[in-house]
């Protein structure tokens, strides 16, 4: 599908209310003027309006920026109007464009404009596609460099554009960009990079886990590495050791109990009952202390909340008191002048029981100021009652809080007393227990900690398995994406597309009919396009080696001509607009001062019916009398 055709209708610059403008038509338009007439500045203004993200001073020059405050261009995209405007003197205007009077950041213009032109949005790799660098978008500004041959770009194919971007732009114009730079290819490269990272992460993770695990625990079954089976066997072994230790401890305690019962059954029974009684009382006291602590915390929060409400009510009451005082002073005052006509109003002119201002009957006579303060008195009474109620509630809560705090102190003293009573019993029990039991308890704790460590290692093995599952899923996606990419890469006929571009360039060189035509001679142009590279050749050699200054100019114009000629041909995607700014002194590039013969092939091309609607805007000094072109004369400044 070819791109939509872009036309420039009107280009304007404003200095306050003063407007300067140029009008263009489809076909060839030539801006003619002597050096310093402002031809280049007009094309630079158009370039700036087409989404330049740099500073306006760099784009237009400080003199133009100081003289004008805004610029505007009216475009047609397949007949649909689009207006772009930039206002660099307004706040924030330097980084924004107005698109049909709607503000859009300049950084977002590229995607918007490409979509309107029907050009695909593609991402291009720079250098190694598998590097960590992100793939940048092929932006509208990159493409515009192929549409706009600037005054300072007659020594380079595309000025200040790296080969990767040149290749991507030409591939897009040839209609092959969706295949070469497909989204599937970008996703494939990203998936392959992610697979490499995950596999390295899995290997490093596994090695680290094994090394740390060997330092944490020593398990004979896992001497070659930890697996789920070896961990399960080690845990079972440790659990058996813990169970054996617990059995020994239980047997030792049972033996002590029998010895104690045989030696002093009565004393032991009495001590046991005392111990149980004190222990129960201590547990109950601790539970009561917890409840009292929670009660005190809730009471404190409730007191703080009610205090805030009381302070708010008192503040509102004070405001109403002030309003009441003001009402007492202002209430008796009467209207002395009509609020509509500002004439004096007489109270004696109204009959009794009738308003002296609006003359409507008074249903009930009121004393001066009384109706004004009735509502305030009601509100004040409501607030006083609320404040009184809150004060009573606060007093009650404070009393309950104080009581709970006193009870808490009593309970704390009871806990201290009971712990003191139980201390001798506990000390006696500790003396009775043999040291072997403490050693056995320590060993049991050590074994249980080793079990927990092994269980944590098992959890890390889950992470390893998760990484393995992600790698397998990526491999499946990569296989699917590789298949999709191979299908798309088989679509473009690169050899045919390159030959058609070269043939169109040759058509321009053959069409030259000026005095310098013979300079090109029999040189053959060829174009080689692949998925990775673009090569423009002259007599099978890179054009840079074969062409001098004036032949380069012919070569560049042939390229611009070819883009226009192939614009309506499937699958080429070119928006049908070309901007050319010839150098002020053509002798610098070895071309004679008469320029008409350079544009004659463009005029003949765009006059053909199949190329109606396409547009060339050229700026130079010697286009006078170019038949078939719209001429725009600029006076010398």
C-alpha cells in the first residue's frame, strides 16, 4: 500500500498582526530570488513546522526568531486539511506544536504524522541487534532528510545521518520496512537476549545456592549437590535424631518424677498444688493487665476525639456570638437607597404593614433586627447543648480512664507478688533437673535449626525450577517468532526493488537536457539493497569514489527524482513531496548558473496524469522562465 500524498498549500510567518505568506500548488513550485532574499529561511521555517525538536534559534536563526513570533503551514494529506503552527514567544511554545489548534509536544509529533501519512511505525537496530542498546524508532524527522535536500547537504548523500538510518529510510520508501524491521523480529531479538540472561542467571543462581548450602549444612547424601530427594533424606534423618532426643528427655523426666514421688509424696503434692494455684492466679492477672491496657488505649483515643469535637463546637459558638453582636448593631439599619436605581427611599411613603421598599404586605410585624437574630440564637443554643453534652461525656471518660489506670497499677503489683512467690519453687525445680537435660535440649534445638535450613534450601530450589520454566517458555516463543520472521523476510524482492530505484535514477540522468548533460557520460547507476545494508553504486563502485562535486549533485537529484517517480508504484511508500534548496553559489558544486535544466525532468514528470497531486518546492536564483512551474519571486532584503 502506497503512502498518502502530502502537499503544502500555504506557509505563513507572523510578526504581531503582520503576516507574510507563500502559496504553493501541486506540481513544481520555484522560489526565486537573489542571495539573501530569504529563500532558505522560508524552507527552514517549513522544516521547523514539520516537527523539529531542537531550539528555534538553531532552526531559523536568531534574526528570524527576533523578528517573527510564530509560523503556520496549511497542508493537505490526500485532500484532508491539516494545519501546523508554532508559537515560540508563548510560554511553553518552543517545545510544542499546534495541530489544528490542539497543543501537542514536539516529541510526540513523529508518531502522529507517520500515522496520518499511512507510513509504518518501525524500530531499527543500530550495530549489533543483540547488544543491550534499545532499538530506536524510525522517526518522521529521519525520513524528512530524504524529502528535504538542504542548502548545506550537496556534498553528502543524506546530511548528518548514519548508514543504519539511511538504510532504514530507503527500505521504508521501497515498501519493505514492515518485513525487514518487523515487530516480530524486534520481539525475537528481545526474547533471545532475555533467554541468554535467564540461562546465565539460572547457572549463577544454582552455583551460588550449592556453595552457600554446603557452608550452611553438611549432609552426606548431598555431597555432590543438593536435590529434592537428597534434601528429603537429610530432613528425615535429622527428624529421627530429634525424635530420639525427645524420647530420651521424656524418659529422664519420668525417672525424676518417680524418684520424687517415692521420696516425698506428700510434700511434692502440697508443693504441686501451691505451684498450680500461684500459676493460675499469675496467668489470670496477666490476662487482666492486657485487658486493662487495651481499655486505657481505647479510652485515650476516645478522649482525644471528643476533645477535638468539643474544641470545634466552642470555636463555632464563638463565631456565632460575634455574628450575633454584629447583628445587634447592623440589624436596625434600614435601606436608604434603592439597590437598582440608587435613589433615596422614604419609609413614610409606605402604609402600615407594608414593606417600604418592595411594597408587599407584611404578614406579621417584627421588631427591627429580631428576625435577623432568631436563626443565630437557635444555632447558638444547639451548639451550647452539644458542647455541654460533650463536656459531660469527657468527664465520664476521664474518670473511667483514671480508674482503669489505678486498676492496672494494682494488677501489676499482684503480678510482681505472684512471681516472687513462684521464684523459690522454680529455683528448686531447676536444681532438681540434671544438666544432661539442658545439653539434650540444646542439641534438639540445633537439629531443628538444621531442618529449617534444609527447608529453606528447598525453597530456593523452587526458584531454580521457576527459572527453568521461564527459559522453556521463551524457547517456545523464540521458535514461533523465528518462523514468523522467516516468512516475512521472504516477502521483499530486494533485487527487483533496488533495480527499479536505479532505473528511475537513470531516467533522470537521461532526461537532463542542459549544457552539462554530457558530463555524466555513460556511467551506470545501480542500487543494492539487503536486509542489513544499502549500497548506491556508480560503475559497480561506491558512488563516493567515482563522483566529483558536480556529478554528485546530479546523482543526488536523480535519487530525489526516483523517489517521486516511484511514489505511486506498489509497494513503494513515499509521501509525494520534495523540497530542494540549491546553494547560493552553484559554482561551489561545479554546476552552471542556469538551473532550469536541472528541474526540467521534474516538471515533465509531475505534468503527467498519473503524478497529479505530487509536489516539488525548490529554492534558487536562476529559475526564471521555467515553463510549467509556479514561480514565487522574493524581493531582495
